């Protein structure tokens, strides 16, 4: 089964935190946090459609300028999500520059910025053609944990305590479509780009009578037409969707633990900060971060399949294996 999400940490475990997720069947990518992005290619950033920022400490937000610089002058809409105060933070970034020549751009970058709190979502658009002057803020009530819902996926958020509000995120595919290649061969149907559109129609819940045109398998044959539902029964198997969770910067206490466990429950992969060794748990508490042991215990309680720790304190430079060992022991044994 080819995964729908290809995720990787942007930097090493002692560098700025951040995760990029490429959507396998779509020409787009998602970013979680905006720290130092110099390890990403321009092509990576050009594919980004949504950015989810945990909070605006400099190591999580300084990459905003790099994204802005690269996308400026392009006809593109990027959606950003962040915690309380995020609209003011983005407006402040944009206000730091002079925009008197942007009317010369034929294409305009638009930023749709959402500020997520426990009960509300405030959305404001910043348009390049207006010098990024903020449009009127739209306020929506949050009825569940979902902050973004697309045709094939959703992103949930939890508001954690890092002395300030800090978001954690999960990315979840609605369900996964597995193509049964033996059935394709049995029906004489070719492998090709049409399968991407077929999967997309299934994932978005299109009408079962939606016509699917399958190209000719050879010059001697003709294209074939099927109803989406009928073809789905013949060549597809539906399984649980892929799930990724991302947690960066949170103090360890029962309320935070419960929120993270709920958010990450059953995730295929949890990326979770582990700033300190548990021997320094008091320092971790004072700095409002997790220890490696705490990260492992949370991952175990959340029943995740795979865990990756990151965002280590520089005091352990060259000792990443100690943090990894401590987290793995807690993850496997619960101790």
C-alpha cells in the first residue's frame, strides 16, 4: 500500500522544528511549523498549500519570511493556521515591509490566516494587490477539533499549554483506497493517471453514478466507461486512512497529556518533542517542555504505531542517542 502522506522532519533533532508532508496523489505539500526552512528546496515550498504553526516563538516562525519571499508575485492562495494572537503576528510580519510597487504584479499572493482558540476560529485574508492590508475578520465557532477539512483529509488541532497557547496537530486521511492490480488485469484495464482521478472521486464521496472513463489499453481497443460505484466494487479495497500527529512544545501535566493522547490516538506516526532527559524533568517543567520519557509514555498511551522524537535541548548536543533510548524504553515498556 503506497502511503498518501510522505512526511519528514525538515531539520535535525537539535535544529528548528518543522515537518513537511507531501501528498502523494496531489501536487501539494503541507508544512507544520515555520522555523529555519533552508533545508527545503524552492520546489518544496512552491507546493505548499497549507501551513500549520504551533506558536510564534522565533524557532517556529522565522521561516515565514522565506515563504513570503518565494511566493510573492505568484497567483497562489496559502492558508495558515496558528494560536491566539496569530493574526496580529502575521499582520506585524507583513507590516515590516514596504509594498508600494505590488500593483505592478500581474499575479497576486493571498494569505488566508486562521487564528485558532479553544472555542473560536478567526479568519482574515491578506492580499498582495492591496499591500497585504487586512480584510475584515470573520469569526466562526469551533464545534469540534477540526480546523481544516479537504476532499481527502482533515487536520485537527488541540490547544496545549506552553505557558502560552500552543497548537498540536493531527493529519488524517478520510480513508485509504487500495487498487487491486489483479482485478485491473482481469478486466483488461491499464494502469495510468486515470486511477488518480478515480481515487479522488472515491475519497471525496462523489455520486456512485459518476462516470469514469478508462483510456484504451492498446491501439486496437477503445476507452471504457464505468459508474464510479460499480468500478470501485470491482477494483478497489477501502481501508483505514493514514494518520500523522505533530506535537511541539508543551509542558507535561495531566490536561496536556490527555489532549495529546486524544489527538494522536492510533496515529501511524507521532512526531513529538523531547527536549530534555527525565533526570532534568524539573528544568523541563520550568521551560514548559517534555522530557524524552514523557514523550514515550504519551506515545504509548496514544497507541501510535511509530514515534519520532525531535526538538532536543542543545545541552545534549552529541547525545541524541540518550534521549532516543529513554523515549524508546518508555514507549515500549511504559516505564
